[in-house]
């Protein structure tokens, strides 16, 4: 079968789908990842087909650093997201139509789940919605779009907030998808979006660990949690000799890194963490990534651009990070405590959840960050009970196989044809509708 997977965002948003794609490819399927050009090399390096989709979020963050400042306020972020997604979507119909040509199955994640759904609707291709965070309404998991609750909310309130978040999300997406659906000659969607007009066969597959977020018992059979889709590279990555020497020279260091998050003053941020580490007497590894941290000159700190989490995290004592879904899952799987400083989006949710599990300290406030708070967090991360709980959760996650579970679920739902059985030929006309209409 030919399968196209739609996902946009930073590399942390795309890596899980490369892992899932490799699992599908190993079963004999032809897989393409439809995403922004900043992830092209990631996709091609792992031997999957790449299809372009205009969506450069790193460029957006670089040209408008205030995006991250607004990130923890969903309403403030909505205006920027509406404008940028509308501009990005100008070529989506052409690009998505080409990517889906000949496809037997489309998987759509996050902000482009509705793009995959529109293409599937227009050309009669099966579609499965996929997400790395819970978005299905329920009374027992708080909506990840909103600030985490200080205490459990009543179930009806929680569920109502989900529906409000759906409407808010659609207000962000609707200008782009109004344009997409018009170009595809599809009927416009109502003001509240597609969420309440879906067919009975609509399926949602989640790529997060049930050990971190147990599935809600209120979700229907059409919603399933497979587990994390880890793109492991420890077996093929060659660590620099200097890094190996640093790790061997003393106690396990603390990892500090914020992935694709661009800091507005990386030097000042690095200095806060450096001073806190010095006061704590701890060694550290700084992952400078896309610029969230600056290189520092200190014998007890090793600076690198990046390293595979599955190689590095088992070799550190704790991880200070932004709380992205992928980094959160990697730290939890490694069995190490997390200290999370959220920037935007779902990151406060993951910080809250790890605290609920007893494997993370209280989160750091980026706007009021100071040396004393970081020092206190480092001390808390060395607590024996927290470290033991992190080790227990890590063992649970390592026992899971999210990719295999996802493939098994797609097969159970009837979306995957066994490779021993040739797929029936389907004659689909994917000629793009007139863009002038």
C-alpha cells in the first residue's frame, strides 16, 4: 500500500511520524511524509519519501520572536496563527494533491489533520486522524490547550472546556481551510468546524504513552492510544570522543536544552542556568539546538548542538527542557526526572502531567526565571523518591511498542492490506480542481 502521512511543525512534531513510517515501511508499505522543508533531510535520511508542504515554523519563530512570548496565551496566539496559517495554506491544495496521488491511506496530524481529511473527502481516500496529544473530549483529562488546573475540575466542566477549545481551534484554522475547501470544490464547513459532522467510521489514533496518560474510559472504540512513536538513533549515532570523555570524567551531568525553541536572550538564559548549576555543584550538558541556549565556557559544562535523546538521556541524571511531547516522552522513557520550563502550546500540559506522575519538579516560569528557582528545582530533581518513581515509569514505557501497536490497530480497523495480498487497483482522478474557482 501507498501511505501519505501529513504532519507539520518543528522536528519534534515530525520525528514520531518518521518512526511510524519506518514501521509501516518494514511491513512492506510505501510511505511518504508530507511536511515542511526544514524536515526534508530528516525524512530522506531515514529512507522515506518526502513530499513538500509549505510550513516553516522555525522561520516564523526567527522572524517573530514574540510568537513565543504570546505562546502561553491561547487567545493572543490565535491572531498570529490565523494569519500565518492562511499564508502557508496558499499552496496546500496543489502540494497535498500531488502527495496523495496514488495513495491508499492518508494519516493526518494536528493542524493538517483537516487537510488530509479534505483530500480524502475529495478523492475518496481513507483517512485516519493522528495526534501526539489528547484532543478528544472527555471528563477526566484536562484540555491540553488550557493552563493545567490547580485541582481536578468537575467532569462536566472539563468536557465543556474541550468543546470550547475545539471552537477556538477552528477559529484559528478556519481561514486556511475555507481557502482549501473552496479550491477542492468541497462544501464549506460550519462555524464550529468539522468535529460534529464526522462519519461513524472516523478513527483517531494517538501516539503518546498510556503510562503517561491512561486512555479515557469515556472515549469510543474509534479512539485508541498506541503509545509513543520513538525514532531511535542510538545504534547509528557516533558520539564525539570529547563527549564520551566528559561523561566518563565525573558524576552524571544534568541535561539542559530547549529543542527548537528560540530564545529572545539566549546568553542571559544560559547564564541563569550556569550559575544555578555552579551553586549546586553539578555538571551539565548544554544542547544549544536552534539557539535557545548559548555556548558557555566552563569546565563543568559540555556544549553540543544536539544528540539523540535515546543515546544521551540514559547517561544524564535529569533533564531540564521545554516540555515538548517528544522530549517529555524521551526523558520519561529514560527513567530520569524532568525540570520543565514551558514556552507555549501543549508544554504546560506535559509539565503538569509529569508532576502528577511524580517524575518532574514544579515547572519553571520563563518570564520570572531566576537562579534561586533553578537551584531549587535541581535540588528537588535529586530527591530519592522522585528518582525512583521516574525509574519505575521509565521501565513501563520501555516495555511498550507504540509503532507495533499503531500498525496493529490500523490493521484491526481494516486500513492496512497485508503485504502478501496485493492491493486492488483503484482508479482515482487526482487532477487538481481549477484554482480559479
